[in-house]
C-alpha cells in the first residue's frame, strides 16, 4: 500500500519504526515538520504483521489537526473519511466497522482507555506532537504504559514529535529505540523585527503584515496569543490590504467550516492572511503560505490552587514553538519567518512549553486515577509528576463534592460524576440538577461552558443558554445532542416544567465563586476571597449577587468572563450547609478599635452583620493583635524610654546576636502574643494602648539571666566627668552620645560600651551645635583640637578653650567674669 503513496523523508526510517515496534513494542520517533510522520507512519503500519487485525489509534492534540490528518490519509488511500481512516472527537465521530486507523483527540483517548483498560482490538497507540505536553496526553501515555505492563504486553506504543526531549521520553518508556528522521522543509529566512516597548502587539503585527504584503509574494500566517488580538488585527487590516487578499481567522472557537476555510488554499489569483493562535503550530499545512509572522506570544492556562481558578496568562513562546512556527513558512517552498522580537532574546526563551500537568486543575485527573485504581500518582509513569499542592487541592474539592470519601475512595456519586465525561464541578452540577428535574438544562449549561463560543461570547450565561438553544448551526446541534446524551446517562429524559436559572444550577458547581457586589457597580468579592470585576456597561454589573463560572486576571481583582445572577434566597436555600452564623470580634481600621458583631458568612462573603455589646476576653485580645499587625508596629505609642529600650536591645542583637532578641518590626509583629497581649489587658483600641506596658513587654523578650547584662552592655546614659548623665542614642549604626566639648576636659581615655566598643562622641559647641564626631578622644585632643579651639574661642569667648584640654577641668559653666 505504501508504494502507491508519496515518498516523504519519513519513508527512510519506516523500516526502523516497524522493527522497533515488532521487537521491543515501544519507540520514540523524532521528525521535523514536513517529514510526513503524521500521515505516512500510520498508513505504513497498517501493513505490519504484528498488527494482525488490530486498530491503530493516532492521538492529535487538537480537533483541527485530527480532522486534517484523517482527511489527508483518506485522500491518499482514495477513500472518504470513515472508511479505512476515521476520526473520533467530542462532538463529531466519523468511524465505521471498516475503520482501521482512528485519529482521536487526546481527551477522547483518555476516556477510551479508562472505559476499556485492555484496549480490546487496538494494536498500537501513536502519540503525535507529544511535545505539546497536554495533561490528557501525559495521562494517556501513563495509562497506556500501565496497560502494556499489566494487561497488554502486545500493545505497541510510539511517541512522535517534531521538537521533543527524546532522552527523557525514552527513559520513561524504558529506553526503547530512538529513531530520528530528516525533514523536507524548504529553506526559511528568519528575520527579526524588534517590537519597541509600548507598541501593542496588534499594531506591530498589522504593520508587519502590510509590509510583507507589499514586498513579498505568497500567503501569510501570523501567530497571535488569542482571538481578541486576532479580531482587532482583522479590523485593522480591513480596507488597508491590497485587493485580492483574504483575511481569515483560525482559532479553537471557530466552527469546523470556518477552520476548514482558514486552512484551505487561497483561490487562484488571491493571497491569504491567516491570523492564528498556536492551533496552527503543528500537524496542519496551509498551502501557499511562505511568510510567517510570529508575535512571540502565546496564552497558557495557569491554575491557582489557593482559589481553584484557572486563569489565562500571556507568556513568551518557547524556542521549540518558535522553531515550529518558523517551519510553517517552508512546508511547500522557500519562505520567510519574521519574528517580532530582538534576535538576542531568542536564546533567553524557555527550551520547551511548560507541561500542562504542572499548572492545571487536577481534580479530573485525580478522579480518573482513583477510577483506574491508583491514589498515588507515583504508581503511574508520568514524565513530570503532578504538583503536591494541586493534588491536595483536587482531593479537597472532590471531597467537598462528595465524589470521594475521607479515605480517598470513589463514592457512588463520584462514579456517576466520572461517567458523565465532564469536569468534576460540572458533573456535580448536572447530578444535583437531576434531582430537581433540571438535569437536561444543567447538561446544556455544562456543554456550553466546555465548548467555547456556544451561545456567543457574552458574560451572561442565561442569555448565552437562550442563544445556544435557538442556534440551528451544525456545531450547536451536535452540542445539544451531547447534552441530551449526558442527561440520559443519569436518567434525565426531559426537564420538569419548573424554571431554573443558570445561577441556580451553577451554585452546585461553583459554591466558592458566589460573588456579592461590594464597592460599587461591577465590583464583586467571591466566597473564596478573591475580587472580580465586570464592566459597568454590562447588565450583570448591577446584580447584587452572581455565580462566576469563568474569569481571568491576576491578584485580587479578576475580570469576569462568564457568570449568572443569583438571589440571596437561592444561595441560602441551596448552600445552607456552607453558610456560617457566628459572633466575632474584629478590628475596625477606620476607628482603630476592636468591635463585636453577629455575622452571617458564606466563605469570605459577609452576608449580614449586627453590632454586639463591648467585646472582651481572648477573642477581643486576638482582634487587637490583628489590628496591630494590620496597622504596623510603627503605630504603637512607644514612650521615649520604650523606644530607647527597643533600640538598645536591637543594638545588642546586631552586634552580639542570639540570644539577644530581634526587635525589628517583623519580629515584634510575629511575637505580639508574647510581649504585647499580656500587658494590654482590656484594651480595645490603639488609642488605649499603655506605653508603659509596651516597655515592660519588651523587657520580657530578653532572657531572664541576661537582663542584668543589659545595663552593662548597653547602658542608657554616659556619665561625663562633670557628673552629668547624657542619654546614649542607639538608633543609628552605632551608639552615640552628644554633649558640649567642655564636659569632656580632663578625660584621657575614650569612653566605651561594655568595656570594648568605642562610644561615638558628638562634640558640640556651647550652643549645642555639632563641631566634631570622634571615636578617638585622645587623638582628637592631640590633633584637630587646635583648629577647633582657634575657631571656637572667637565665637564663644566666655567659655574655656584651653590649649591642653586633657589637663583641664571639665565644666558646664562659662568662664568666671574677669578671666
């Protein structure tokens, strides 16, 4: 069969691939873009004797790539898709009893093997473009290796990629043969066009596209981070590009027809500008493209375990992705790749795109692992082990959803959730809705949330559900059929006549994302403590309460992407078990006082409060401590004595170290329960804090056996020869005392602290203005005193300025009259 097919470079290693799979059963194939691995390898393996009558499963990372690969293979065989070659994906299946090669998306394969661990009738599993490292691909490979080890030693596994860390993959697979194929891409001239700081990526790409259209021939493929940038560039190009240029978008939310239109060759006499996300990096060829414009950016999901939220983050592409993108320009003829960054920045790019497993919500993975019979991921062969924090968050969430019990075992509800093929949150929503007769609507909502673009791109999920239900398009019809199948799996054939809003349904999926308006229109706080915003132009911005299904953005304030309004009554009815009523003491930052109140809370949301009488006891003390931490140690009213004591202890800590305590702001804030609370009984406000209690509290931080050493090592005062006591200042880098120079007459040795450390002397004039600082008083008398004396005696003639101050008598007085 292969002899009738084209002969791309991959043909040179097909025998090696076949031999490795026949003898070892596993292999790694590294082949650059254009080598032909995606289509030729599966077709060649159809003839392998070890295959017998078994099917070959080819995994592709995206639906577009799966359809394109199946279509190309069927075309090479002179057949239609669904005969020898078919495909299987979430909303579209083209397989038959005659199908021997099934091209499936990675998520579909994970469900296939979970439902049939022996993979009955499957001879080989081929993981294409494995370098993309999706969570489903990593999990699918781990399951396939486990199946081969325990149940199917005859199962062949081939991992393929154009840019792959082959050594790590080979080690994971038990070091089978690593086969390297040459590519057949044409030369690509890589050029750099640095995007200046402050220039929006849309403007830089638009300018690069227009320049390329004017100076080069052929169609253009431009890589952008997301569909928002694609839409804006398409608007900028409208009316500015030359006649005969077609501008087509290419991203995951488009219909199959729109995606096929984007990758179809340009009609004769025209050129195309394809504006694409990373979806166009691998596994597809767009005929006629000889110019690639790379923004150097991509958008990746990042899971925050602390909030259970996955946000999209725009980051630099990896070097492997940049090479893949550039290679698109040389698939059919010599091409040009224009990179919108400085050439020197390429070396600083990460080598590979980070694996999804390191930054994903792992609740679905954990549920599937438990179904597989594994609670510890170390029992499976993951290329990168799942992070412990994300695993713990996943187990916590599954426990709250009652999918697993306290021992981590699958419950009956958990088994039902897994069978639905939805994320655990959405599966829990559908099951809960089924009990009230709204299972089909919940399934519709679940499908809408997992298939981007259904019902439009608006924020309001009630409105999107209405549009989805009325959409007669092919994709929407397939999605509704999927929702019907999901509802049927839990026995829901039709919904009850009672009405359910999207918000009511979502309460069972996202109880931690119930949001209350706070701070004005469009500003909300969620039960998980995170803030969220909706543009004031949106109708939902005026809602009092929402359930937020999707949002993006960093830090405290996220931008809402999908939500539905919900009432307080619905929240109290459906989440009654999670609402807490209690009495609490709290620190009111506005007044600086501790207050008491009766509260009703849903997580971080304060639903209701009423004042209580004057607080007291441990709770009040804890609230005051919280207030001090919030206000900062600098807000405490230390007396002069307390401030000096703190500085003295701090000096000893800096010079002698432990056990002299650290009394810096952070250290004191961490130990408030030790030195602050015991000395501030019944204090309910910052203005009531006793300065004397602060001083006493600082003293107890000094170990008891060392308190007597405090005055010796860091005395409060220096006693001058006149008998006067002068305070020593410890607030600077070294202890310092300030006094008039006449008070030191007759002193032949420099004063010290603790008998060792010289005391910094700030010598002043009779008017208390500094005239000299010294750590060597005898040296001062013998040296610069002469110049000081000459200057000062004219200014202050009434005061003594002897030639030999070390022999003079110290004094605080002026000279007697007549002298």
